C-alpha cells in the first residue's frame, strides 16, 4: 500500500515515475490565465494569517463548507480568522474524494512543510505553524511566486483598467517574473446587463469623449486594445454563456446600440446580434495584433438569487450549463476564418459532455503554419480534478494532438494554487506511463520526456509570444 501523498503520488507505474521525476517535476510554470491581483503582486503583499491567504475569495472552498453545513458567518461573514480556519478543517476532514482534499494537503506540504492531515485535531497546530511562517519574507505574494518557479502570470483585466500595477511590475528590475494583463471585455459585450450603461459611461470618461454610436463604441474599444497591447497584453479572455451567432447589418447594430443607451429593453435576437458583431470585431483585432483569444464556454452563473443579492457574483453559486452551442460556436469561428482573421484560440468547455465535440471542432480550423493554433483548453473549473483532467487529456489525444497542448493554468485567486500544475503534471505523466506499460506507446524515454516538457512549459512559451528567459 502506497503512503498518502508520497513522492510518487498519483504515479502508478515505473514509466510514469521516470517521466515525472526526470522531466516534469522541475519544469518552470507558465500560468497564462489566473485571477491573481496585480496590486498584491506589485505591493508584494504579506498575509496576516493563513485564513486570509487561503480562504478569502476561494469559492471552491466556500461551496464545500456550505455542503458541510457550515454557517455563512464562518465562510464570508464576520467570524474570526481562526474560527473560519477551524470550520475549514472540519470540512476538509469530510471532503475525501473531492480535489480540495488533494489540493489542500499538497499546498500544506509544498509551501509549509506540513505532512500532517488537516482535521479538527490538527487545526490549531497547523494554523499557528502557517501563521508563523507567513511572517517570513519568502511567504509574501512575490515570495510564493518565486518559490513556485513561475515565469509568467497572465491576469484577467477589464478594458477600463489603467494597468498601473502592471506598469510598476514591468519597470521593477528586482522582480523578474512577467506579469501580463489579459483583455476581458465581458462588460462591453453583455449589452443586456444592468451594468452596461454605467460601464459605457466610464468608458466615455476614460477616453474623454461621448460614445453615441456603434462605430464610436468599437473605435473606443480599439483604443483600449491598443493601450493593452502597448503594455504587453497578448491574450484576451471571454465568458460565453453560451456562444451565440446572429448576423446583423450596420443599420441594425446602430439601432440596437442607441436603443440600449436610451434605456430600452432589447429583444433576445437584438442581444444576440450585438454580441455576435462585437465578438467578430474583437476577433479580427486580436488576429491583427497576433493575440490569443480565450473562450470560456457554458457556465450557468448566480443560480441562487437570494445569495446573489447578499454576496454578489463569484461566491460559489455557479453550475455547469447544458445549452447546445456547438453550431453557433462553429459559425463564429468560421466567420473569422472566412477572411483568414481567426486568431489563435483556446476553447474551454465546462460541460464534459462536450469534450468530444470540442475535440473535433478544433481540427476544423487549424493551419497557418501554427502548431496547435486552435487549442482545446485545459479541464476547467468543475473539471479541474483527477477524473476531469483524464477525460480531457484522453479526448484531446484521441481527436487531436496532445503533444501540441499548451498545458495547465491555475484559473485561481490564490497564491498557493500553483500546486495545481504539479497535480496536472502527475496526472499527465501517469496517463502516458499507462500507455507505455500497456504497449500503447513506445518505451522511448527521450521522446516522451520531450513531449512532457513541451506540454508543461515549452508549448505555452512558443504559443503566446511573450518573451521568457
């Protein structure tokens, strides 16, 4: 019987162990998509306690705590940090089988040197030990990044952001990790949202002129894209919930835009027309500049209206959607490709039901001499666990080229989440090792080792076009 979380954790064969320990284990991290705060990195924030670092803003943990019967005051409420940590310890004790159990103990082991299991008996000891270590300089935000061997961090940024913290980081010669912005224009695209008018007004203030027409709106967005590009942005990100495709002419688009500015309610068709046109416009801009376009597809958000009113979005009340969108997504990609204006694109689906559909769709738009131009993005959100990763890797390898995959990302708000790259790398090496052991892949360590290293880091470095030492 293997010891829990030993050095060969998740590695079930000799081949898997060789691939991980000889090739994957010490590769640097290219974390091209996350939700870390550039301010906390720029200011090199130090954390007062493990609860602040570990539990603040982590809706993965909040969902589990609610499922364990923890009252909201111990999750997002005014209970003390020690009380919240105690409730998290009670929860993790009951979370065996959930990826949080693995992630929690990986983070305790890698960052704090703690091999003890977190539970109600060890909670106080672990709380105190972590807090003592957090007083040290190498447990600041930058310290944790450096200790994780991270080379690139891609944050997620609204077009209105002045990117001041990114500028500060770019000019700071004491910190060599590249922290680059990603352009996330969801608030510009979601014209039906109650917040659209306010966002539009802020855009007007930012560019210093009124935006009363659809062409003026796209021109303003173009200016923000140029500003982001000047500040090292090479990646965009979109939440499509779900993708739509409804063509419109310029007269229709102008009417839709001006009607919305007057406060009028748009029809479902008009909303789809606006979103389609704007996505096509943005895709063309990304292609012109050589950016990568990320499309996150299919989340059903803010399902608990009572808790949404109380806590707002991104607090643990989202789910997997089940809409049918492949045809619309295909038409959107084809519209861009028809004029050879489809940028490098990463497709993330949240419903694993769609793995094979996405796996085949990416093959329809490859080309232009770019290896893996259209990517099947890593197992995302609710699929970011052992079974989800294996399903994703098998679908990609069966229907595309696993060797061209740009690999893992954290998609997290926590500076301790870089261990998810280790988790992924162990699963990747175990899968390839299984192929070797069963005769499905040649026992060629050099060839397979190169493939593993490429997926862990090199493919991303080549794909995103961001200079990395």
